[in-house]
């Protein structure tokens, strides 16, 4: 009986670790905001997660295809680059429940915010903020299906 309890505890611990790893990687892929105004591709970058800006209604010209330039970037050397394709989110760390300690760059304003993200019921919530999370905004995303 004691052996069965130990085996159960070990199996439960292994399952929990496997489940955490599965949940950790669920952010990987292409996500679109629920307003359908931004599309980003999340990927693993070393031990962190990052995201590339694939499309956004504020970062393309009127033809809906041509990228605008990163003209508001605080780094003058980057102001001539195209916004589409830049890595706009970096440093997200999985803590077992959510992704934290990220930085997200907003090209239309040139501002960078701290961010965190979590997934519930198949939806990604991404919160950008200055200082404390209370002073921020959350955007909800769904997996992009072309």
C-alpha cells in the first residue's frame, strides 16, 4: 500500500511537470487580437519567449500591405526600418502559471512597456503596463486562422 502511494505521488509529480511544459509552450504560434487589428507570431527565444509583428492596421500604409517606417523609435538609427517583421516583444518568462517580465515595443508611439501574458480558455491575454500592472491595458488574442 505504501509503495502504491509513493508511485501515485511520483506519477502525479511527473504529470504536473509535463502539463506545465505543455502549457508553457501553448503561446507559440500566430495570434491575432480579438479586434483583428494586430497579428503577431510568438516563438521561443533561448529560455524566453518573444514575438514578431506580422501585421497591424496602424503599421501599414493605406494599401494594407506596405510597411510604415519606425519613425517614432527613440533610437534614431532605427527610424528608417520597416515596422513589419520587427521583434516587438521580448523576454517573456514562463513561471508555471503565466508569462512575465517581458518588454513590448509599440511602434506607433515609440514607447516600450513591461508586459505579461496568460492563456485561459484558449485565449491569450497580453497586458502592457508602466511601473505596476495596475497601470496598464490588456488585449485579448485568439489563434490566427487564415
